[in-house]
C-alpha cells in the first residue's frame, strides 16, 4: 500500500484520488483553495437561491461511457442541452454556425445542400492545410462569418491575434447545415443537480482519502510520499525558472436582476469593441428549478498575473519553445506525474480530464498494489 500525494482537488485530482483509493492506495490530496472542485466550483447564491458556476459555465458532455458511468456514481445528473447565442453588430444569432445562422446573417432561405454549396463558395479553398486559427476559420466559413463571429471574440478571449493561435481551438466548434443549435453533439450531456462541488466532495468521501484545504504545495512534501500527482500550473512547480508560461485569467462582474435577463444561459459578444466576452445567466443552467430573480456575470478575459488563478493555457500555432523547456523538466522528474489542464498545459474538457485520471489511476494503482 503506497502513500500518494495529489496536488489539486479539482475534477482531475478528485477522480484520480478515488480511483487510486479504490485500488487500495492511501491518498492525501491538498488544495490551496478553501474548496474542492477547482474551476468547476459551484455554490448556491444566498440572495437568489440559484446554483452559481463561480468560474464560468461548465456543462458536462461526453461520448465516453466509462466516464459517464463514473460521474453518475457521485452525482444525480439532470438533462441539459447547451444552446449558445451570440450578439454581433447589434443582432443575435445561434452558435455553432448552423443553417439558421447562415440564413439570418446573409438574409437567405437556403436549404441544407444549398447552404453547403454557398459556404463552400465563400471558403478560402487555397487553405488546404490550415496552420492556425485564422486559416482554419477562413477555410471553413470564409471571411464574412469569420469577422462577424470569431475574430473579435477570439482576440478578446485569448489576448492574441487569431493567426497566432492553433487551428485546434476552432476545430472543436462544428459547422452545421441543419437547424441543430445544440452546442455539443455528445450523447451524454447534463449538469449535477447539486452542483460540481458536491460531486467532487462525494468522489473524495472514501476512508483511504485525506483532504487538506488551504494547503499549498511545498517541494519538501515529496519526501513523505511514494509518488506525487501534480495538477497545478506546470511552470509554478519549477519556480518559473525559465519565465512564466502564458495563461489567461477571467474576471467576473456580477449583477442581479428581476425575472429573466437575457433568455439563455450564455450570450457571447463577438464585437471587439465590447470589452467582455460573454454574459452568463446562471439560473438557465438549472431549468428544473424555479427562481423569480436572476444572477448574471459579465466575463472579462486577461493575461494571468503572478498571484492569479490561471484558467486557460495559451498554446501558440508556431513557437512553443518555452513550453518545451518545462515539459523536458517534467519528463525528468522522478516519482512525480503532471496531470490535468494546468499540469499538462493543455486544454481539456471535463470528461477528457476525468478519463485521463481514470486511466492513470488504474494503471498506477495496479503497479503500486
């Protein structure tokens, strides 16, 4: 039976801890915050009674049956379909770009095959192998739709010109030639009825797991454990010896209102002149509940500073030399594994993060048994 330290009690750390504990390992999991669930942290607002996603929208969606079965052990999921709207030049459209978006934007009444042919005529056919976000967008939808829906929003969200960002960011967003406005296409979609924090707490409720909150990682801790799984920022583990990796942080401007403020959970603002990227209206994440008031948050994306909580790792389309230096150090570490979005410096959806934790936990639990 091994003694294992997990740094970070987000969904990656919680799923990993549970898997290892069920394999017979003894786990200590620490987090410098005063709660578990990391950026998925949810809490009921005292004034309105609404379950609030404290760090922005989190919708669980997956086609991984194993992951779906795992999370359903620890939470009762309510069905939820994510339908995003976007405001561009004073008009509201549906995202992802679908047949309704195309017909609204161009003032047409195209049928699916006609729309596909129309968009193909707008796309830049010379870009057969897009190398960055901008090239991917131009090859997919052409300049007009790119400028209306993607350019300004992307520049605000990532703080970079889209040409500096990898094409993979846009590849996650589909283009549809029907009226399907479901943001995700996975068969399993939902939100825990009691929130993600309760789900993470249930994962960590095991006699083999000790949870310590408001405890920061110290390298001297390694001497007390057989293995460490680190899900904090990759550069911070190495004291930022090569400089800081680029992360984005998000600021929230909270406000309440009577009734229904915007009629949807997420309204993007695509125009670069509007400083915030979107407005979240949290009660729409819980359509099974009734609330007379509403609570919303405007989101402002910015560079992550030294004492901020990093949110999104920024990878570049070309030069990632700084990242490669840190990854080389990580590979050379003995008895330390770097996991999760921040530890791997890679964008991961929740189901991908949990899937990674389950695979790693089973493999390590078997080897250490």
